[in-house]
C-alpha cells in the first residue's frame, strides 16, 4: 500500500468509491460474516456496525476463522469485532457490535436509514425477509448472500430497480412431520430422531407433559400415565400405573434409566401393538427387553462411546442410553426441567442418538451413527470455509459497484457453482443481470396473497401465528377487514395484550373475526413498514399429510420453486433455504380432515 497511502485511499483509487466515509451495516457474524467483516476492514471501510444474535459453539470453529476454542459461548459479533481490530487497519476504523435480534424494536426503520448500505450474512429465511422489508421501506440498498456447501450466491436489492428477496419463491429447509407418524408409526430415521429429541428428551430432561403414544388412532388403549403404562396396560389395564418419567426420591439414576427404557421401548410398544388397524399394511413394532440387553445394570460402564462414525449395536445403544441418563443426573446433578437440547452437549447427543436408534430397531429402521444424528438433530448444513470466503469477497465487489454509481446498472447476481459452468463450461462463478421487481410480489409489488383454510376449525391463532408469522414472516401484524379492526399487535399495555391474545382462541368464522369464504383482510406491520391484502378461501379438503400446518398459501410466488441458486450459510437466497434459528424439523399435530360431502414467464438464468 505504500507508507503514505491508507487502505481507504487505495480502494478509492482502484474502485472510485469513497469507502472511508461510507456507513455500513452488516447483519450476521457467522460463516459469511467473519469473512465479510475482515474484507471490509482490510478494504478501508471505517464506519461499520454489525448485528448478530448467536453465540459461538464448537461446531463453528472449523470455518469461522475469527473464533477460537476460548471464545466458545461468547457472542459472535463481539468476538469478531475484537479479532478483526487486531488485524492491520486504517486509523479511525470503528466497528460497533450489537449482540441482539435484528427484529428487535431498537433496530427500526430509522436505525436502518442511518446507513449507506446493508450487507446480509444471515442464516435463516425469516430474518432475511425482515431485513429485506425494512431496507425497502427505508430506501437503503441491500446486498443479499448465502452459501451451502460448494454453492453460493450474491445479489443486489434496491427498491424500484431490482427484484427484492421475496420476488422469488423460497422453500424452507425446516421439515414438519404429523405427530401421529412420529409417535405411532415412524418409517424413516428422521422420524425416530425427531421423536427422541422433541418428545422423549423434553419429557425426561425438560419436564414437558406429553404422551409418547398418539391415543387418537383407532384401537388405542388408554394411557395409564402419559406413556408410562405398565406392561399389562395392553390387556385390561391390570396393575398400578407407573410413576411419571421423573427421577423419584431415593431412586438411583441407573434404575431411573431402566424404568424409562421399559416404559418407552417396551410398554409403549405394546400399547401400539394393541392398535391392530395400524399394522394391517405396516410391519408391526417389536418391544425390546432391557434385561436381555443390559444383564448387569450395576456394573454397566457409563462413559460416552468414543467413535462418532460407528453405528452402535442394539446392546451398545441400550448402554449409551443408560450412560447418558446416569451422567446427566448423577455426575451433573441435574433435576427435571434443567436441561435443553444442545448438539454439542455429550449427554444430550448420546441420549438422542441412543433413543432414536433403539426406536429404529423397534420399527425395523436402519440405525444411524452419532455423527449423522448430530447433523440431523442439530440441523448442521455442510459449510465450507472457502465458499464463504469467495461469497464474502463478491459481496464487497458488488457493494463497491453500487456505492460508486448509486445505481444497480453495473451490478449483477453471482452464482458460485460446484462444477465448471457457463456457455463454455469454463467458470465456477456465473453472473446474470438483475431482474426487475416482480409485480406479483406482495412485498415490493401490488399482489395479494390467498390462504386456504378450513373455516370450520381455523382459529385466529392459526391465521396470525401460522400464516402471517411462520409462513409470511410478519413480525407485528395488524388485521383489518374494511373499517373493522380484527387484531392489533405492537406497543400495547398488558391488559390490551391479554385482550388481543384472547381473540386468537376464537374461530375465524365467529366474532370478533366473522370471516367467510372470499373475505379480504388488510394486513399491516409497522415494524416492517409493510402493507398487503390477504384473501380468505374456505377449503374443507386440505390434506394433513401434505399440509400439516393446516393451511395452504397460494399465488404465483408460492408455487413450487425451481432448483435455483444456493442456500444461505446455512440458509437460503435462491429457491432452497434453511431456517436455522429454528430446529430443522417440527412436529405438527395434524387433526384428521372433517367429514364432508364436497368435492409461461420470462426464462430466468440460475445456476
């Protein structure tokens, strides 16, 4: 750079962009974020603010190079700032780190308006949608990005000039499974892992009250006590009910583990066998015998198995199951309700792996190694450091283009491919021109959204939390039907909040909603400066297996997406996506459908 030339001056001489006076907001400090903040500082950007909610765990250390083992459990954004400021940088460089949720009230529209540009390095669709909407409302340009394995993508979003993040459909990586499948007749390893993590683990370690067998299916005997019925429960309910799955006074951890095993891998299986209609076309489950698998409970070693890649035998899974319970309740002195699942916690992972594999054995499903279970239960999407580095570099390139001219005319979308691509098959990075905003986008265009619901059972909670919250990513939605206010969210006192929450328990067909087929709702979210229309469509034939959430959102933007671009550093930019601030699967209670008598656009270039 020379003795007298600053990094900012050098960048300006090369790019024509005054980076020293540019105020940058970076959202996300993970895989892409680590590379990005380093690039910004080394290019001479001096006024940077960064927001990130996450803390560092051991699984980050293989690719997020700003972090070390001593930083585990500290906020990513804080450590990233500290580390980068230790690199060579221009005098006067300032990085302000915010450990928090970008959807928090402190990061409102006026906060975003302070910046020249926003750079996204996020890992989930919901946060991306929020930042996209706020940037559109504030008129601030946004560089969006994402990686997944060897794939990556960068695109530029500017209001009125290029399509926004929501102009193209996104399919979320989060999977849902009907609870009857998970509880009663799993047929895939992921079903067993979901059962072990979301039901059994929470029942044993978090004190959640839930039945591990779905008694709503035909022929189910009554549970003696939340899935802990004794062996005789399948036959006329003989014998006294077993205690709950809680460590009892004076009970040893080994005995407690044996009791859990007998309850869920033997007694509950016999309850399932009593539902004879379930097994007419399915392989019936086979109960396990704890005495046969663990003949010497008192002398059983409880150390964690060392090999992550090995697939344990049934006996080894039984031993690992007991060991995890013993270490958790004896060595760590836990009590019920004190442990939440953490993929990097040895006891948590051993328990879920062993429980999932034992259940797999019962249903004739192939068992999995602890390494595979960790990937699924912890929703670990393979990430490669060099992919993150390439994408972070391209983010800065596109930012410099945009800042130099103030327009997106020189900008492009870039796709990092796994194999040589392009017309001549000679490029790993393929670029394409930015698309114009879609008139069919309900965020930056004028389109409305239609939601199909069974109005006989749909509640306000399904509409507000399910459709608007989970599916459409509204943060604080307000609902109106003409001049009639239906639901209000936002800055309310406790009494007002309680009044609005009570509305959510009501059916949509009843007051205060009084909606019917064809009703048109106006939705506004002040936190995102977003308004749109929602059309209600009554549908009595929603398939609970295909749509376990209980509704269908329709319209051109919600059609099945084409295989496009890439997912985000564990999240999505193009068609595929991962919602990683949540678990990778969700168990949905899908009620059976009610009885009833009733019945070419422009070609886009992707990777």
